[in-house]
C-alpha cells in the first residue's frame, strides 16, 4: 500500500563498520544514494536466556538468501550497565474504549508502573484511543503531566486500535534512534479506517519494536483466542513480543522481561546488494555464527522478517 515503506537512512557506499563503544555511540556518515537497512535483534540461548555479550563478528545477515556485509552494529545495553545506550523513544498506546471498562484501572496501573521503571527514554509519545485517536509527546521533565493524563482517562466509545497504531507509526517516522512501542488493549478493533492487513504492512515498513500487553481476562474463550492472535501478529511483525498478564501481580515479572529485552537488543545495519527500487518485499534472516563454529545452533534470534525496498516510479 502507498506509504508502507521502510524508513531507511541514506549512507555512503564505502562506509566503514560503525560500532557502539562504552564511551561513545558511533554512527555512520550519511549521504543520499544508498540505503542503510537497520534492524533490532533480540538473541537468546536454548534456555531462553538473553545473550548480551555478542559482537558484530558473531552475526550474519541474509537478504533473500544472499549474504550481506554488516556496516553498522550497536551492542545491547543490559539492565544495570553503567554505559549509556543509543537514544531511545518510547511510545505508549492506551486503549480507553468502552470494551476496556473492566480492565481500564488495571491498564492505568500497569502503564504507570512501567513508566516508573523506564526513566531513560528521550521522550514518551502517548496515544490514547477510543472512537477517536489523541496523541501528545512528553519529555522526561514532563513526567508528572503524563501520569496525570493517564489517571484521568475514562472508558467510553468504540475501539480505533489500528488507526491509533498507524498514527503513532507516522509520528515515529521522523525520530532518530531506537523506537519502542508499548501497547495496552483488549485487541478488539471496532472503528478503524485502516484494515488489519494494511496495519501489518505499516508495521513491517516501520523501524519500531512493539511490545503488546493484552488484557483478555474478561473476554469469552473465542474472543480471547482471536484477540490474542491479533496482538501476537502485531508484535511478531516488528520483532517484538506479546504478553498476557492476568493480574497486577503478574506485572513485575512481565516488566522485568520487557526491560531486559529492550536493554539487550542489538542493532545491525547493512547496505543491500540489491539496488532495485521496485518497492518489493525483501526477506531478511539474521543468524548468530560465532568464530570457529561451523553451525552455531546455541542461539535463537528474533527480529523483523524483512522490509519493503525503496520505490521509484518508472519513467
């Protein structure tokens, strides 16, 4: 669909590998001409433990089956590390529609609790939605105003979930750095002008990682299954993850997992060897292959599965 294009940075062809060091965040020099494809990558071992000590040499990237040379690499930033990570922008999407009536207090408590554990985001974009979609961006020095806005929300109206995600993605497109979106909803869209397949295209075309928190306790069995599938697809399209806590007591463990994933996420970038500007979908596969190991099966990677190529209309 028109507008569903990966947000790419233009870079020099002869760009050296740029690596994040403890003392400073290095980035490539950019110029119009060639697109640098960047992806966030979460790596775990066979037991599901996050791998946080890998280097650029441990990764291999394949686009449509063809190996690509890594030109940019930023290491993860584990919880408790004393070095600053890359600039991070947080998006908080809050469903305040009538269907969330039984769960809204839980949602407000959950979102405020999370914001109190992640205090190093450059800014926070809040999108609350029912029949309408409302968006505002807050700096860390406006934290109190953001919390007050959350606490004042009441449940009413229909659910424009897909439109809300689309509005956030549009605004996030102009931000530099890592972009994390936290979505609180029961997953049932009843109002949006965007269709679900169009939303998935927008998500795949973005560089946002989505963590979805589904409050499904008050759903019917069939509704719970359907909404769980929707939220899982939204998260999977971005290399993120979906969580389904049943009580506030479940939040601490869930937040520990989300925060650990955010901190440990690697960023890798490459200049595609495919110079076509046809807007086609390109499949990307990221593997961990440590030096001296022919086939390193000890690690699992999670990232977006590809991107849309740049598009230029034929003359």
